[in-house]
C-alpha cells in the first residue's frame, strides 16, 4: 500500500507466497494518479521483492481490460494461459 496525504495511491494484495509462485490480486492505482508512472514503479518494486523468495509471480486480469493488460505488459508480465471463473451458490 502507498498512501500519500491520507489518500490511497497504489495497493496490491499478496494472496499467497511459496518458493514456486507468489499470487497477486487487487492491484489498484487511484484513478487520478494513473498514467504518471506510480503504478509501474510500485508494481516493479513489489515484483522485485517477491522474486527474491518466489520463482514467479501470477496474477489474473480480465482480457477485456486493455488498459490493465498494457500496464502489466509494461511491468514485464507475460500472458501464460486463459482461465474461467465459475461462481457457485
């Protein structure tokens, strides 16, 4: 989490960490702070920290969210595979 003047700038949830993989969810950059490099700087720093103890990092992204796809690609992430979410009651 990065807070500035009591305002959320960046956040990411590290859901799990193993020697094989760290899993991220909830990556978010405040809408007014996007396209200024803050998200890329934070995600890159977080990734460097996680890769000290995990072989890889996994996250999911909606394939229709082109802005997020470009952001992750710019941060060095690569597409690996598709998945499907099934919600059960």
